[in-house]
C-alpha cells in the first residue's frame, strides 16, 4: 500500500536532531493534506460503539524528544486508545518485573495470526507469545503490581497518564460496549488460565484490560506517550522519568516486531520504525532519540491498522529520514 508514496524522497538519513521547526511543521501539514481525502479502509465495528466513529476524522501530531510539538487536523478529537495501551502497559510491567521475567512469562515473537486469535494460544501450548496480541496483553495486564483488580487498574491508569503528561479518563461508553461483547477475550483468558498462565482471575484480568483499552486519548497524547519512549523513558515536557532507558528500549524492540498485527514485517520493511496501532484508528510510531508521531483516522486495513495513519507515518518517516536501518541518503530514498 505504500507504492504510491514512491515520490517521497528523503534528503538524507537523519542521524541527529530533526530539521528546524519550520521544516518539520511544513512536513506535518503536508502529510495531512496528502492523505486527508484518501478513502480506503473500513471503520471497526466488532466493538459496536466503534462503528459510530467518523471516517473523515484525521489528526496528526509529531512531538520531538525536546518537547517541540506539531499538530494538524483533528488532533483534539478523542478516541479510545485500544491496543496502543498494550505498548505502555508492557513498559510498566517490564519496569516492575524485569527483562528476563517478561521474556519468560509473555514472549517476544510475532504470532503471524490475527490479534484476537484463540488458535495462536493453542498452537503455542498456552504461551501468549507476545504482549501486543490480545492473549499476551491480557497476560501482561495480569502481571501489573497490585493485590486487587482495582489496585492494578490504579497502577495502569496512573502509569499511562504519566506517559501522556495529563490525567487520562476512561470513556465509559466504550468500556460498556466492549465489556458486554467481548466473549472472545474472555475465552482467550480462560484458555490461558487452563495453561496456568495467569496469576489472577481470568475475568478480572479481562476487565482491567478492557478498561485500559477504553482510555480516551488524542493524536497528541499518543505522540507524547511515544516521545517519552523515544526519550529513553523521560517525559519530554516534564522531565519526569516514567520508565528506565532499558525498559524504553525493550518496549520499542517488541513494537518493531509485533506492533502492527500480522502486517508488522511489511511495516518494518517499508517504514523502519517501531510502532503500535489500535482498532479505533490510532497509531504511534517512534523514532528513538528523536521523537514520535501520533495519528488518528478510523478506517482500517484488513489487519486492523489505520490506513491514513500508516500513510502519514510512512511519509514523515521518509521525509524526515527516520528509518532506523538506513545508513545513508541513498537507502532512505525510494
Ligand atoms: N480492546 C480491543 C480488543 O481487545 C483492542 C483491539 C485492538 O486495538 O487491536 O479487541
């Protein structure tokens, strides 16, 4: 889907700071105007309330590790964070229990199967495989410190709000819509429990997980949360350390291999950045040391990734020379 972007030629591979503000600002505006009229993709409806999203909404934000912020379009439009919460809850769990334990208890390999696959759990004898699919995310949420579901929820709510730099609130309508229709996630949790993979009651884990997915964010919140990971775990505006540099690194590594569902390999091949998307149409792409792009546009590709969001990130990654694997100008150009 990125072939039509072939005219976007990066000036150089960027190994340091981003270009001057006027240039970044013009590119963010260009990313918006290029794709605002694209109409491919389908708004998610398996969680009933998500079907009410407006397909034309399109917001883009870019926040540098220095805190410089650029936003365009519907960047103030709030939407539920959905799967993108998985990245930040994983970071909180890594910080709490450490690299070895998350590797052993959750895993870091892509399943190659849809995000809500039950068969992936069976095929891997109960291993949740990675924290970015629902099985792994529910197992990760279950490992959050706290001696009750409400203590675990407080830990997540506080942690994700610290990443964003403001108190996030739950969209109760989204929570209600999902909790009353999420038989599949309940089945996944029961299956994990049958393999003794959950340290808590499976339905409690699903409830906390569903609540974390219903946190309302904007594209600017996503960019800020991503920029905190880009900045080695330090919030770019407040200077507060949210997670260690090692945890930020480990989180980005998992996003690189598992962040865009079963299209993660294609994404990395084309864009070269760790990223995470969610079924409400959000996406965050992170350029380590430099900053992050947050985008919102509800129509999704068949894997569940925002179509305009991917295109905007692709454009900005190329125009700003963000591909992690490029070492010279030629490699960035297409
Ligand atoms: N809450 C959603 C679910 O569990 C998140 C899915 C997603 O964004 O990938 O199905």
